[in-house]
C-alpha cells in the first residue's frame, strides 16, 4: 500500500472512531476491529518501507522487519572506516 492510501484509510478510521457512541451496543467490538486494522496497516507500511530501504541500500539491508538488526550495513560501513582514517595530522604535527 502506498503512503497516500495508507494515510487516507487512517483518516477514514479516525473519522469513524470520532462518530462512535460508547452507549450503542457493538461499539466496543467495532473500535477493537478498527484498532486491529490500524495495527495491520502499520505493519504493512513498515514492511513496505523496509523493502524500499533495502532497495535504496542496494540490498544491504535484509527486508525482515523494522526491528531487525542492520548488521550488513554496519559491516559495510566498518569496511570503509578502516580504509579511510577519520583524523589526519596537520602539516605542523609529528605524524608519530
């Protein structure tokens, strides 16, 4: 689901929640259904974002979920960090 449809559906859910009357029978069940739908939409959006991130990093991030460690990216960064020193001595300093 793209972000526009995701946001539109969340706004629809928000509008429906605003109109629910707790005195009407079945309102609690409907609110629970909407809560579950929001959780499912959020999970779907996280998966979509993870997949997009994986493609953006050239598949260096495995699309396994938003809580998954990104060790592959860290390894990639570490491999370059060893090749390029972060601090270089100035021309007046002794390089020892």
